[in-house]
C-alpha cells in the first residue's frame, strides 16, 4: 500500500473545486452534491471501480478493493463534493497526524502535471487518502510478519471502508480520525517525546564530541566542554551550566543519568560506548521515535487490565495489575544470533526444577561437538541422551533454566525462566541467551501468578529444595507480550533509547520506504 497523504488543506480545497478553468455555475454546484450525483457520474464511478486493478487516480495508484466497498455502501454516490466540512476534517487529520510521526510528503494531485480532472476522480482520490490515513493510524503502515520471520503479534483488527462509512453517516469524521491511534500512556509518551526532540532539532544537530581516551571524573580535558554542550542540548544539564574543561560532580551526575536512559553501564565516565551514543545525530533519534510509534500502532490496542510486558531491546520485564505496574525486573534476552521473537501468549503453568529439552539446533552445533571432544561431557553436565540429537539436561545447579520455568505455549517455543547465573542481570548489555527470556525475579513472578494461599514463598522454596520436577497450574493466566521497542518512555516520563539488537528498526525503515518510495521521515530529512 502506498500512502498518498495530503500535506496541506489547500490540496483538498483544490480537489473539491470545479475543474480548473471552468466557471462555478449553479449547475456545477448541484453536480458536486452527493445527494444529487448524476447517472453519468455513477456510471463513471462504476466503470473506474469495476475496471480491474491497477487503478490510477490523480496519477497515483489507489486501493481499489477498499474504494469499491466504500462506494458500494454509499450507492455509488460522490462522498466529498459539496461537503467542505468533510474536507476540513480530513485536512485537519492529515496535519495532526504529523504528531504521530505520519508526516510524509504527499504527491501533488495529477502527479503535479496540472491536468484538470473531473469530480469523480477527485472524489476517489480523497477517499483513498482518507482510508489510507485511517489505516495507518489504526494498524500501522506495514505488516512486520511479512518481512520478519519471528513475528507473531497480530495487528489490531480494522475494517477501514466500513468504519469510514459509519463515520460519514454520522458526520463525525474529525472525532473518528482522532480516535484511531493508540491512546495508552506508552504511545502518548512517545508522541510527546517526538514533539520535544523536534523542538530540540530546530537549533540543528547537537555538538559532536571528538574521539579520544575515556573521560573520567576529576580530569581536565578540552573535550569536557563539548560533553557539557552535548548534554545541555538534550536537557541533561542546564544550558547555562558552566564548568569549563573540569570534569566535576555535576557533569558526572548528568552522565550517569544519560547512561541509565541509554542502556549503558552507569559509571559516570565517557568511554567509547557512551561517546558513540552521544554522537548519534538528533535526526536519527527522531527517526527512532517515529519508527517505534509505527511499531506501537501495529500492536494490539488492549492487553487487558493485567499482563506481562517484555521489551527485548530494553531487556526488561514489567507486570501490570489492574492497569498499574506492580513488578519490574531485568531480563536476559536472545543474542543477535538467536533473537528473541516477538510473540504473545498466556502463562499456563509454573514448572519447578524443570528439565531442559535441548533444541535440535543447539544439540547439533554445540552439544555433539562437545561430546566428541569429551566422552564424559554428558555426565559432567547432568545430561541424558534420549535419541539421535535428542538430549535433556536434568534439573540441578547446572541447568540453564534454573529452578523455575513459566510455561507459555507459542509457535516459537520460547518461555520465561530462571537462571543459575544471576550475575548477568547486573550487566548493562544482556542480550546473551539462545532466545528465551531469563528473569532476575523468577521466584517473585512465580509467586505472583500462583494461588497465594496454596503457594507462599516458603512453599515455593520447599518444592525447589526438594529437587523434583513439579508442574503447577496458575491462578493468574496472565497475557504475556514480548515486544520490541528501541525507544520508549520510562515510568518517570523520560524517553530512553536502546540499540537495535536484531536490525528490526532497519527492516522497518526499509519497509516504510518501499511502502512510500522516497518516504524518508520528513522531520529527519531536513536536519544535518
């Protein structure tokens, strides 16, 4: 689908005018009234809509199937002609959509050729623009499952022609457009961040910090002043903060805050990773926010009142109860060679002292070579062979699942689990697993989903210490959403950024540009 967004109200007004160069006679005004659509116009509509794809309107391809359904629901009557209030609502929605990151340039009517077209073709062009804008707001512009092999989260269900027809019948286009984008706080927070960073960008790119050795508190270095200017540009320091080349405690505190919000080891020094993050251009940060707004539009609108949300790039897990966050923890996610999929499921059971059924790929690539190198490898690691390339690691201190596994059936067979190596949760970068999600607070989350009367912390500890595998049904069958956001707003309302671990931002950008050739995000395109 290619988006034909109008960029200004003027384009819409021109589209609703009589053919350029023609007199606006009373007969023409009557001809533009949908209630008085002429038989000739109906015949032209029918011919265009039933002529088969592809259909070019105003020089641009349109969604023929959607237009056919829409106009058939309106008895092949013109929708826009004579209805300036509808055009005004669409024009306003197109402008406001820029706040959602949908501010792509729009090809001019007639492909910019200036050739006059009749009211039927202009009506179709406006309807196609409205349907595509509505779909973009309601479900996003792309379908990640078409270019991501490990994406199993369904986009919101949305029937644009039917919904648009109902909005037209009630003459409530303005409120309808305003209702389509996500309304939850995570999305609204990113929208506010987009406004903020665009305001910052009005002054151009922020200062670039030259390469050099690590800058540490107490040092004096010519580059310290550049670090101050850079942090002040993003609001981590006051614009009038003055410390010269001295790396003082004020600067250290600002760097620590910056590192915490960018997933970097919080040490108060400016090492290579901190330097690289600071030198990411502001246009790239704006684009990152826009890409993640698009990603949110393609996720379900409602996860329910209580759910578990894992953000893979954020390497974090949050539990929401009745709309309020009640638990959060660090997690370990898949390394770049074993990405954690984007998937939805529900917690079905807790397994204490779980065995690990080793995936076939790991068995072939890792276990078999180790067995060949060491005949006692299986015994040393409490593993048993159950068939050709079928291995199972028994419960115990070496089992990578730890002592708890939260079962959540899904096509990728990923799950939430404990780990015997809790020191990894202290690391800033935690993309270390083979794809499943290791939890820092596995016992706490298990206690939360189990019946609290039957399963106290002491009960859980007793079963774990017994060492026997035990499956327990849960009281809370919480929905689990494992999602992917490289920019997000934290609980304090501050925007955070993370690395694109698996290249999903890159692929989303490519999909958007294919969807609208040349459609680089306008706000970023104009910046240095």
